[in-house]
C-alpha cells in the first residue's frame, strides 16, 4: 500500500486535481471484506487530506444512499453494478 500511495503522491504533483471515490461498503455482506474496504477508504481519505488541495476523497457511502446487502436480482453477488442496464431516456419513435 505504501508504494501505491507514493505513486499517487507523484501523480498528484503532476495534475491540477485528483479525485478518489471510496469503495461502496454498505452492500458488502462479508464482514471481513467490508472492514477491509472501510480501512482502505480511511487510508485514502487520510492520504487525500495530507496531500493538500489537489487531492480530494469522495466518500461513496456518505454520498450515495443505498440499502444494505446485495442488490435484488444480483443473486448475492457483490459486483452488483455489473448487472445494471442502460435504459433509454426518451421514446425515439417519434
């Protein structure tokens, strides 16, 4: 993890702004994984705070209001976003 954060520090010095979106943890049903993802989110938030105004951490769990547990129809698979479908926004027939 330290090597990754060092590379991010180097990247942050080369760009105007860098954003990190935290991993969603509310839908993760495995307690061990959820705890690991929350620890990773905390580490990334701390890194962004220390990196200064060029880096910002966006807390997915704090911004998105999703129910806990796997998405309906995902058969318990925590890769619930893989099951999203694109729906047309308007009727193209006329």
